[in-house]
């Protein structure tokens, strides 16, 4: 693995010339420019039916990637204010702004998250939203240390001064918006998600 400065890491991500890795509040991420997301699938040996998510520095940077009615966006923004930055991934209807490479087999949805990690946020503020996933070969547990990531992915760029271990080691909780105006929990993880009453009940 090439160990580079944070500035070099950011420039490589913006240029779309490399897969990078950085710490998050949960498990370390593999990341790439969204339109270059196929490089992550190749690196992880990940099947195309397992989509990536988009990680951003702010909720506002991510809403361009969703397709919503006004009342739906209001619901999602309420959840974002409550849980972001943090270990919650929202799976929402995708807009045409999502590059097909991020979710090759189902372009109708996209997972979004804002991590609660200073290093990750510093990088994402500069790069804009990145396609991300956990740092591991597909089907294997997430790698938690820079040493393990180095051994597994020698071609991936990492920070020279990255902490040897960081994050909670617990993946994010994943919830999906349903057509009924409610949330379905797909994975329980780093936060306890309490679903508000479906919006449709107030109509």
C-alpha cells in the first residue's frame, strides 16, 4: 500500500486515479470517486448486486443523489438532523445524479451516510461525496487496522499518519425508506434506530 499525505490522498480521490482508504467512526472505508466506483468492486472482488454507499461531509452534499417528494425529503432531513454525523446509513430512492457504477444492478436506490469522524469529514469536505464500503474482501469481516489493510490491499492509498486502529469496529445501522412512508431496518449496527410514525398516518 502506498502511504501518502492527506493532501495527496485527497488529490488522488478527486482525480479518480486510485482507491483510497481512511478511518471512519465505524470501520475503515475503501473509497473512490463515484463515477470510478467499479474500481472498488474490482479491489474487493465484490459482486455487482452488493451496492456501495455514498458518504459525504454534510447531509446537504448528499440530497442531490435522492429522488423525493417534498414531504419525503422533509422526513429524511429530520432523520439526518437526528442521527448524522453518525453510524446510520439511509437507503433512499436514487436520482439520476447517482453514477450507475455505484449500484450496478439496482439504480433505483442509494445508501447515504455522514460519518462522525474528524479525519473522514476533513477528506470528504475536500473531495465531495465518495463511493464507499468497508475495507475487506467481499464476504470476509471488515479489516480494522491499517496493517491488515496494507497486507490485504497493497494497491490502495492510505494515510501515512492514520491511527493504527480507529472507529467502533461495529458497522453502521442500515435503514430503507418504504413506499408506505416508513423505515425498514436492513441491518442493526452502530446506532439504535427508532423509527418515527409513518408520515402517511398524519394525512
